[in-house]
């Protein structure tokens, strides 16, 4: 190499800008650190949100009933995927409405059969789910809400070890009341007393020679755990038992016979018959003064309320309420303070082939397959037509209400939740947090200690 060439190369090298290796390496390290801290902060925030939304059990929260009066919503709808369970926090403490409709797809993937029921908070549009072990458990018929809205009862241990399970909404704790009926294949709660001490239960025992299961109606004292067998025969869940407002009597219907008896069994009951197109009105069958029982009666496609003496069954006077037409059936839930009757009215399914203008039992009229939806109507004495006070979206097929709230007549705007519930986001976000945490850990490990041995081995094998 000549001297001239060396000088030219030296001059060219001097013109090349220097590369600040150290400074740029530090800048790159700072950027990596900032990104790592940002990712860590994001994971921490998601983790905190998941903890807040998680269904981890905690101590019960304060009672919120004093914040605003409890009321029924004027609209309800099928809960969205990911709705919290009744045992999740924050709990309801008090529910105004219980409903169902066979919309349990996706909520019970690890059992063969179940039905999902939904509770609606007494103050806001907070929804909570719980599951039963049978495929069709209509609210108000086989799953019932206590009068104060703080407990709910449903069947458990179907066939193998039947019992009635009672859920305390404020604490999420459950109490199982084993069936005392020998040979029972299932215990189904059908009605609560107003004070919450008594509950009526229907047990199903093995089928008779005609293949028809026998039903046994009992009343249970929850304070003592004592069962008292009433009678056996066909019953209509949701209609068959009504507790009197005086807290001393109750009425029940077996086949076509209505019996009125004392809760403590101190006196013999009196009975009277009803026709095939008549039935005990439901849990709200007693008039507020306790002097009459309300009977629901079908006349063609119309439904009306009739009043009878609880001792003799003779017709008595009562509020002249408007007829309900075009429904598969109606069930009387409560008498409100303004004198109107609050009823559940079942709208027929357009796919049903059943004729509802002929004699059918009320439980046949309220099967999920026969119902499109159920609404609550107010029958005001002297009114020209029923007034819809609670409308439901398609898929709500059975309903129950808390008596203590229903009688006040208080209503609030209902706005059913949409989209996805917290459980969906929890179980969707949890895997993302785990994957992000693993990535950040390995990234930090490589920065401090270099690539792992398995990475070198993987590169070697690829080459």
C-alpha cells in the first residue's frame, strides 16, 4: 500500500461519523426498562381488577336497604354470559325478583343436567345466578323466594339424597334440609310463609303401577326441622299452597280439593272442592284481610279471579278485577297496598301446538315449552283492562317476587345488563395475566443471566 493510498483512506475514515456505542446502548436499555415497567404496571392493574371481580369469598358487606326503598324493576331480561353467581361478591343481600327460563347453556358445563335461575337486586339492576340439579326448575313453582327477599329455596340431591337447599343471600351460606319422606326421589319447595319460618315441600316418590309418580305435600318448621305430612295426590306447583296473612293458617290444594288448616296442627282442617277449570290462585290467594281465598278460573280463553269462604268454599264478595285474556294461565302473587292484584301472566309460545282454551292443569300450562315469556300484570278493581307493571324479554319463562316488596306497589326503572358479565372478563383476563407474567419473568431472566441453555440447544437443532 502506497503512502498516497494510506492518506486517502485515513481522510475517508475521518469523514465517517462516529457511532456512540455506549450512549446508544444505554438508551436502548432505558427504553427496554420503560417498556418492562409499563407492561408490569399493566399486568398489575389487570391483576387488581381481576381480584376485585373475582368470586373469592369474603365477609358479608353492610346492609344497603336503608339507602333507597326496595322496589320491583319494570323490566327484566336473560342475564348475559359471565354474570356473577349468588355466592360471589358483592352479594345482593336482598332480591326483589327471581326468574328462570332454561337459558343455562354454558353455565353448567360439568354436569349432565341443570337449570340456571336469576335473582334481581331489590335496589339496582344487579343480577346473580345459581344452578339447580334438574333441567327445568321454574321460578315460583319449584324454586321459591322468601317473602323478605333474603333467602331462596330450591331442590337438591335429586333422586340420590333429596333435600331442600336454602341460600342466605347476604352471606352466601347454604342450609340443607333433608327430606323426611321415605322413598322420596326429590324434594321441591313450593311456598314460603310470610315470616319465613315455614316452607311447604312437595316430595316425589316412586311411580305407581300406571307409571305415574306420587306426590306428597308436607309442611316444614324451619326452626325445629320438624316435617308434617299433609296429603298425597296431584298438585300444581306454584298454585298449591298459600299462607294466610295472620300467620296461623294456610291453604293447600290436592287434586280438586282445597284444604285450610292451622300451621301448628292444633285444629282439624276444613275442605271444599273446586272444578277442573278452577284452582287455588297461588301464594297470594288469601285476601289481605284473611277473610276469603282467591280462586283463578278459566272461562274459554279468559282468566278471572273468584273469591270463596275459606271454611265452606261458598262464593263471597271481593274486588271486581278485569279479566285476563290470551294467556296460557295466570298466578296470583300478591295483593298490593293500592288494592290491585299482582299476577304472573304466561304468554303462550308461538311454537306450541297446545290449545289453551280447553281444560288443562295449570302446571301443564306453564311448562317451559308452552311459554314464550311471563309478565307481571296489575288487576285494579274497577279497571277496564290489566296493566303491565313488569315486562320481560323473550326467554324469561317463570317468575317469583318477594312478597314484602310486591305488596308495597313500589316500582323502579329496570335496565337489564347486556354484553358480558364480570366472570367472563375474569376468566378471559386471567390467562392473559399468566402469559404476560411468564413472558416478563423470562425477559428479566435473560437480561440478568443471559439466554437459557434450552434456547442455545433449540438454535443448534434448528441450524
